[in-house]
C-alpha cells in the first residue's frame, strides 16, 4: 500500500463520518489531530492488551469510538473543543 492510498482512504472515511447522523445530534468537539491521536492510542492499547493477554486492552474501544464519532462526552462537560470549524 502506498502512502497516497492511505491518505485517500482516510479522506473517504472522513466523508463517511461527515454524512452520519451522529454529527447532527451531537456537535463535534474532536478535531482531526485529536482524532488521529485517539486512533493511535486505541491501536496501542488494543495491541498491548492482546500481547499481555489482558482485558484492559478492551478499553481501547473508548478512544477509538470517540475518534470515529468525533464527539467526546468528557470534552462536552468540560467545554473543550479541538475542532476548528463548527458544522
């Protein structure tokens, strides 16, 4: 896989996420950089959970889910917003 292909796939994923109803119900508060960091953290957590055969790896669901729906409940409570454009 070429580096350009992964960027294209990432753009397609963002377009799909943009069209979901979750964006209309909950206002986005997770920006692109934050989303990428959450995905990386989720992958690392899941991998460590698998390697060490620990159920703690299941906690990777939290950063992965918040990255893909681009909404973090804790951010909403604290009034934090890392996305630059409100849609």
